[in-house]
C-alpha cells in the first residue's frame, strides 16, 4: 500500500524554470492573478467557453452536492480526525485547483463569489505540463504558469497568448491526475483511468479525449486556421442523460413463448456495456447505483416487481435492493448527530432489484459514501466492465387463476448519482438523486388456458 501523495501534488513551476513545490504551511508563490478567468477567452474561443460552462468541470466547486459534501462532511471531519486531516486541502486540489495552488484553503463558500468558483477552468488544464507520478492520481499535476497555453498544433499562433505544444495535453494521464484518487487509508476510491488502462479501449488507442471531447471540422479560435478535427469541450458524462442513454445494451429472453396458469417462466436479462471506456458506474462509485427493475403484468394483474435470482457470490446481499437496510452511519459522528442509526442503504430502489455497484466500507466496516473515510472497496465489485456482458435470471410464476391474454415482462435499467435517501437527508436538490433511464426492453408471453 502506497502512502497517498496528497501533499506532493500540485507542483507549480512559475515563469518557466523556477521550481516551487508547495509544502504544507508554506506560502504559495502563486496568486489568482497568475491565472486568467474563462471570461477572458470568450472573445476568441466563444463556443469552447460555452461548452465548458455547461460541463460539470466548470461546476466542480459550485455544484450543490459538491459544496454540501465538502462543508457538511469532509471539512468538519478533517478538522476532528487527524487520519483524514489532509482532505481539507485534498478535495480542493481537484475541485478548485486555482484555490489549491494559491493556498486559498479552505476557500470561501460559493455564495461569496470568489475565484475558487472557477473550478477546473481553462487555465487549469492548459497550464498542466506533466505529473509527478508514473501513473497519476491525487492532483499530482505539474503546472507551468507563464501566460502561455498548452496546445497540440505546432502551427497555431495567437496574438493574445503564447502556445507550447505538449504531448501531455492529449494523454489520458492528464485526466488520471484528477479522475483517480486514493483515500488517506490507501484505498483506490476512484480509478476511471486505471479501469480504462486495463480494458480494451487503451489497447486500441481510444483515449478519454476521444469519447468525452467530440472532434469536428472548424476553427478552434476566431482568427485561427480551419482544421479537420477541432476538439470540443462538452465533457458529457453521467450528468448528461443522452450520454448515459443506451450506454448499456439490454435484451430480454424467455424460455417459452406461451405459458399456462400455474407454470413458471424463466426470463433472462442480458446487459452489454458496449459504449463506456471503463466500468459503469465509474468515478464516484461510493454513491452511484445502476439497477435493473424487472416487472411482470398480466391481462388481469397490475405490474409487480420480480426479484432477481441470487447467484451466490460473497457479498451479493449488497447488490440486491432492500430499502429497509440502514447504512452510512459514519455521517452521524461527523455531523455530531447523537444515536444516529444511519439512513436507507438503497433509497427508493424497489426491493429485489439487482444493483450494479461497488460498496465502500469505513474503518468500522460499515458501508459509507464518504470516499475519504474508506478503508476497503474491493471485496464486492458488481459493476459492468468495458465490453463486459452480465446475465440476470428471473423466475415468474403464472398465477393458477390467471386469465388468458398477454403477460408483459418489462425491464428498465436505471441510474442514480446518489441514493434518494441521502439526497433527502442532506436536503439536496431532487435532480441529484432522480433516476435516469439508461435502457428499456419488453417481452410478451401469451397465457393460454
Ligand atoms: C484575441 C483572441 C484570443 C483570446 C482572447 C484567447 N485566445 Fe487562445 N488562441 C487564439 C488563436 C488565434 C489560436 C490559434 C488557433 C488555431 O490556429 O487553430 C489560439 C489557440 C489556443 C489554444 C490551442 C493551441 C493549440 O496548439 O492547440 C489554446 C489551448 C488556447 N488558445 C487557450 C486560450 C485560453 C485558455 C484563453 C483565455 C484565458 C485564450 N486562449 C484566449 C486566440 C485567442
Ligand atoms: C479538463 C481539461 C480541459 C479544460 C478544463 C479545458 N481544456 Fe481545452 N483542451 C483540453 C484537451 C485535452 C485538448 C486537446 C484534445 C485532444 O487531444 O483531442 C484541448 C484543446 C483545446 C484547444 C485546441 C482545440 C483542438 O482542436 O485541440 C483550445 C483552443 C482549447 N482547448 C481552449 C480551451 C478553453 C478556452 C477552455 C476553457 C473554456 C478550455 N480549453 C478548457 C483540455 C481542457
Ligand atoms: C484538475 C482536475 C481535473 C482534470 C485534469 C480533469 N478532470 Fe474531469 N472532473 C474533475 C472533477 C473535480 C469533476 C467532478 C465535477 C463535479 O461533479 O462536481 C470532473 C468531472 C468530469 C466528468 C463527469 C461529467 C459528468 O457528467 O458526470 C467527465 C466526463 C470528465 N470530468 C472528463 C475529463 C477528461 C476526459 C479529462 C482529461 C482530458 C478530465 N476530465 C480532466 C476534475 C478534473
Ligand atoms: C469508449 C468511450 C469512452 C472512453 C474511452 C472513456 N469514456 Fe468515460 N464515459 C463514456 C460513456 C458512454 C459514459 C456515460 C456512462 C457512464 O456514466 O458510465 C462515460 C462516463 C464517464 C464519467 C462519469 C462516470 C460516473 O458514473 O459518474 C467519467 C468521470 C468519465 N467517463 C471519465 C473518463 C475518463 C477519465 C476516461 C479515460 C481514462 C474515459 N472516461 C474514457 C465513454 C467513454
Ligand atoms: C483526485 C481528485 C479528487 C479528489 C482528491 C476529490 N475529488 Fe471529488 N471528484 C473528483 C472527480 C474526478 C469527480 C467526478 C467523478 C464522476 O463523475 O463520477 C468527483 C466527484 C465528486 C462528487 C460527486 C458529484 C456528483 O455529481 O455526484 C462530490 C460530492 C465530490 N467529488 C466531493 C469531494 C470531496 C468532499 C472531496 C474531499 C474529501 C473530494 N471530492 C476529493 C475528483 C476528486
């Protein structure tokens, strides 16, 4: 187990050549004035600025759930538990790199309107020239702050700023700096890059940039050259329903086309992750759920949820929904709530549904959504890997008094950023936990008497 490199992260090179590593308690050499705000790029990069503003990376500090988690949970926890003290600055290293690099820790709340609100801005990515790690994680960026922007076109010229061509800009390692994270306990609590690296897309040379930044003919700047593949800055992910939709194929098969009352029908649901370059869910897997809801409705009966058939692997109980089970008890001590028993583990996911997830466990062995308080998260991993297929089985008993007609079996694959129970507990906007449809399938069986 490697000690997390939180405080080795964020090395800044000021005015090309002067090396200024940031140490704990040291006065940083940089101020916000060393970085330009995205507003200043609008005149010439209008569309790129518009795209970026709508992306989650522009909201990495201001997005309501991020603000709540930092100020209600992580910061108070860091101030009372020495083991996790480093996250006071650590969260900010990825969510507001300018605040981190300028030593504005903790930054002011969002309402104060400081430049911490800029999140992962243009100048963050376009100042990074490398990483201190072979395989990056935990904001291990090396930034060169000299007014010029990193780019990929040797023939690009701008009257407004210098351009330095770096291969690093086009490398998935740039993304790994923030998309892979190790907890203070050494657990890999985000590993989208490592999942990608071990999967088929890395071998085929398909980068993060190829799936999350679309490329199209046009100009990258007003006054720039016409180019065949300009990189657009949409960065769509799970917060964009159209990106999520259809990312997993879903097909249903029944072992018969007709059935009689009293018979059992066996239905198989086949799920194929053909579009994500990593597991689904990926990223903040401590709180993400993907679940399959299978219902059956007869000609004379309302739709009822059919529970998945267990496969019998260790820890499987965490992957079968049961809203009555309590979890996330560590929030009680952090938020100083006496006799806190926890909140529903699975929120409103109907009982018996298969959940594709990876549970995280705190030092007391309880399930947690506090990724920084995670000791273990590898024992149970029932997510769907890139190009992996998973098959689930359902047994449907046709009632002995069923009327003749059609039995409709419907499968819905749904996704949520956080359990509804957590959204209500922390009073987050409803859209943070609202289920998003990934796919649907229907199969009809004739009931004959
Ligand atoms: C006065 C106009 C202007 C402004 C303002 C401006 N740029 Fe540019 N920028 C350009 C031009 C022109 C190019 C060259 C485009 C080309 O040739 O394709 C360019 C290119 C770039 C490139 C790509 C270089 C490459 O080789 O890939 C980056 C990155 C960039 N600018 C970032 C920024 C950022 C960040 C800001 C705001 C802080 C900004 N620019 C403000 C005009 C501008
Ligand atoms: C999360 C990191 C990130 C952020 C934030 C970001 N960029 Fe980029 N930018 C990139 C990457 C990566 C590329 C090159 C893409 C590739 O290799 O296909 C790029 C390319 C560019 C280019 C050249 C276009 C091309 O075809 O390569 C311009 C211009 C640019 N960015 C401007 C901006 C501006 C302006 C902003 C802020 C509104 C911004 N970038 C924010 C990562 C970022
Ligand atoms: C400086 C840190 C940093 C770098 C570098 C970075 N990201 Fe991010 N990224 C973040 C943070 C923080 C979030 C989460 C924002 C939130 O949910 O508040 C995020 C979110 C995202 C999302 C999620 C969008 C969604 O809808 O859920 C995508 C996709 C993404 N980044 C792609 C990339 C790609 C591709 C690269 C490399 C070209 C990259 N990022 C580089 C910090 C970074
Ligand atoms: C083959 C295309 C592909 C590649 C390559 C790819 N992604 Fe994705 N990614 C997707 C799709 C599709 C989604 C939406 C479904 C989902 O949320 O998993 C997604 C979702 C995400 C999310 C949101 C995850 C969540 O559940 O909150 C992040 C963050 C992300 N990608 C980052 C990356 C990074 C970083 C890389 C490179 C290491 C990368 N992606 C490579 C296709 C790709
Ligand atoms: C190594 C970089 C890194 C560190 C350190 C980090 N984060 Fe994040 N965080 C990310 C990225 C990247 C995502 C987006 C992943 C995804 O889309 O699934 C994210 C997502 C989140 C989300 C989820 C947003 C959503 O829409 O569901 C919250 C909340 C959050 N982070 C808070 C924190 C807090 C609090 C800390 C400190 C304890 C922290 N982060 C530390 C990179 C980081």
